[in-house]
C-alpha cells in the first residue's frame, strides 16, 4: 500500500509502476476535504446532518458503516450517482 495526497499524476504513476499496489489517500487530506464540505452539506441537508454524518464517518465496522449510510440516504433523500 502507498499513502499519498490526492495528486492525479502521482496516482497515475503508482498505477503504472506498481500495478498491484493499493493507493490510498492520507488521513490529513481526507479530513481536510470533509471539513471543506461540511458547511455546504449542512446548508443543503440541515443542522442535524453533521451528527448523522459523524455517526457514519466514525463507523467501526463495515456493517455499521453500510447501515448508517442507508439511514442517511433515506433520511435526507440522497441519491447515489451511477457511473456510466
């Protein structure tokens, strides 16, 4: 596994040079992007969204994460984008 920031060129190079290696983003950058999106998401979904998001984000296992995500999608009428 290689942990880096979200630089596209680095990601492309890792795929080319280390095709079987998993590339993950560093925790600092993930947290930074979450913080940047909190205000727009709260504006869109309301004040309670932050606490529901926190329950999902801090899930300790896959089943809890999936259940929290399902509950958020239902509560806030969120639709997932489908790749075409």
